[in-house]
C-alpha cells in the first residue's frame, strides 16, 4: 500500500489554501502538456464541450474558450472562481443551481465558461450533460486516494461516446512527500479507469524543479494519458 493511501484533505482545507493564497499549483501559462496534445483531444472536432474537474483558476479554460470550445468546471472555492473571472477580464453572472442545494454556477457573459461552485461528488450528468473532452490536471492527483474509485466512476459517467479525456498525473517517491499532489502510477490509472476506458500513455516528462526540491523530493515525472470509452462498452450502450 502506498504511503499516501490514507491521506485525507477536507474541503475546508482547500478553501483555507485559497484564502491564505497558498495556490502554488496554479500555473500562469497554458499547460505545456495540454498544448502538446491538444490535437489528439480535439481530433478535428469543432466546438467541443470540455469538462474541467477541480478547475481552480486554470488559464487553460480561457484558452480553449477562445478557440470556440465551451468549458464547464467544478471548483469548491468561491474565491478561486472569482479570481479566475477577474484575472481573465471576463464579466460573469452568478446563479443558484436548482439540482444541487447550496451550489452556485458562475457563467461568463458569453456563456462559454461555466464554473460550478460545489463539491465535485455532488455534480453529475444530470446537472450539465456529458462532455466531448476532459482536461484533468491537478484533479485525480488532488482528490483523496480513498475516493479514487468514486471519482473514476463519476468522470466516466460524464463522458460522451466520443469523449477524449486527457489525464495528467505525477509520480515521485511517496516516502519523501505527503502530497497533494498524490502519486498516481500507470497501475493506478489502469485500476481505476481500465474497466471502462482504453488508456494510452501519450507523454512522460521529467518535471522536477525547485518547487519540488524544496519539499524534499529528488525527482518527479509527469505523465499524460488519453482515455477513451472502450469500444466494447459502446456496443452495449
Ligand atoms: N486544476 C487546477 C487546480 C488544482 S488544485 C489547476 O491545475 O490549477 C485542486 C483544486 O480542487 C483546488 O482549487 C481545490 O479548491 C479544489 N477541490 C479539491 N477538492 C474538491 C472537491 N471535492 N470538489 C470541488 N473542488 C475541490
């Protein structure tokens, strides 16, 4: 069992991080692995509906929207969501979500970007339908390891038949750092998604740097996978 298997972070701890400005996971630029692999995700389609689980204030949302795609994100931190719209200079409106008590949705004025402020596990295809693309960065690696099966089941239930799910993971020596981000190995990806999806490793890069050195790590590999619904499952649908 991994040293991180029993780590649990409460939602309030994430909100505290936002309130204290401890958002070192945020990248001010479009993620290089999304950029490198975008063609494989888009696959010639136009106006793809993208899902961003645990979206934070990822600038990738605006980047895709500017290309004509639409984006739906889920994020617990209202502060993070408001920072996203402010930093991207986007006017937005906010309204309650009838299907999820207590949740609000923040929508850009042009309707291309919607961010649901709620616990991810309250979200479902009944709220905003299914998706043609998913960008999972800082999401599977951020949820509590004990919730992975629940997470994978939810994400697969949000995939349209033609959905292309780009999954970004990190691997490092889990004895040296408690996470998040938590280590997700190729074996873990197969265990969680292999039942429903075909999985292809697209890219594996050395992503070690000062940030990781300073927390005591000696190496870090980032891997990006493409997940598509298994064709045998499509026939059964
Ligand atoms: N994907 C973003 C953010 C990664 S950090 C990026 O790459 O920058 C993980 C984010 O998930 C945090 O912003 C945290 O507030 C949010 N979060 C964690 N658990 C959540 C949950 N169960 N439901 C909704 N948001 C959650």
